[in-house]
C-alpha cells in the first residue's frame, strides 16, 4: 500500500467527519497501519462546509495535511467545485450523483454513484448515508478490508443502529464493487 492520501468533503450533517474517523480507526486498530485524520468545519455545524484529511500508511507519517489526495470524496457541489482541482493526477474522485454534477474535467477517475438514492430506497433513513459512502469507497478501492471498517463502525455507532449501518455499508460495497469490475 505504501501511502494513501484522502480528502472527504461535504457539508455539516452528512457524517463526513465521522466517516473519516471510522476509516482511520479501522486502519490503525484493525489493520495495524499508521493513520492520521484531521478536520475543518465551516461557520455552521449543520450545512456549513466540512473537510477531513486522512492519510493511511505502512510507514511513518510526518505531516498530517493532504495537499494532493489520491482519493477525493465530494458530497456537495460546493465541495466538488472547491476541491476537485487538488486531486493528484490519476487519482479517484467519488461523488454522489444526487448532490454533485461533475462539470470539471480533472485528470482523475471520476465516479458518480447513487449512494444517497440507494440508502433512501433500501433503508429509508439518510442518517446512514456516510456509512454507505464508506462502503462504496472500500468496494471501489479495496484500501482496507470490509470487516475492519465494519468493526470500527461497531465501535462508533450505538448498538441499536448497528444493523442499519451494516446494511448501508453493504449497499455501498456493492455499488463500489460493481464499478470496479
């Protein structure tokens, strides 16, 4: 693996930061890797811009900020417009086609998946949208084992919501894996 630099971006209330924390914890706790995760919020907790930088590495991480991500996840149009220019050439850009219309041509693989629509159709509760996004990312990239991420999800979410989160993750895995093939 060496090193993967990621940026998750969206708006407050979408679970962007929680998803990033879960991914970093899965890498460290369940796969024995090194990881850093940092976040920044816009002016408002709900609806304001959010960004989280995640680095996962086999070796030491000397600087936690991501300037050119290999993987960029944009869950709002504003996030896409702001961050798509920073993606590393040849990287992967994951968006949800309900919230983001990809208009820029960037030197990256742009993948638009119906994650929100799938969650609403199959589960009916948007609160697990972020976990579906994680599943899609893992299904698409295979950067971590699905069971590692689900173990980290189980550590973070209330037990009463674990089944719903498992379903959302599995839906995302299928969406991502279909695109990878």
